[in-house]
């Protein structure tokens, strides 16, 4: 659990973590929601189901379901952003968010 919380690798997880209230934060700080609607599970979109709401979606995300990429012994992520074939500048700029 700690690895996912402290080393999140998926944009959906980043969004969830930004929407959790923190006890040590200023009370006036607003939570950041994940915009848009969840996908229709009966008729899901092609590609990644999170792509329509993802700030980091690439063309492949909207066309092909993501493969799982093993990040460690206990952590895998289904996201093209973390795929070894993702453009290096995308992985460096966006993949390090925690």
C-alpha cells in the first residue's frame, strides 16, 4: 500500500491522492476533483477507460487498452505513460509525479 501511496505511477491514482483531505493541510485548501464522468462499464470506450478524463492521455491511450508494466516486485501499472516504449520526455516529465 505504501508503494502505491508514495510512488504512484498512474494518473488516476495521482488524481485520487489529490482528492484526499489532509489533516496537516490548510483548512482553506480545496480538494482537486477528477473531472468528467466514469466510463460506461457496459460499453467501455476503446483504449484506456480513464483516457477521456486523463490530463496525460496520448493518442495510443484512446485507441489501445494499456498493457501492464511491472514497476517493482509488488507494483504493476496499466498505463501507456509508464510503458517502456513511451517517449522518454513524457516518462521523465510526467512519470515522476507522486
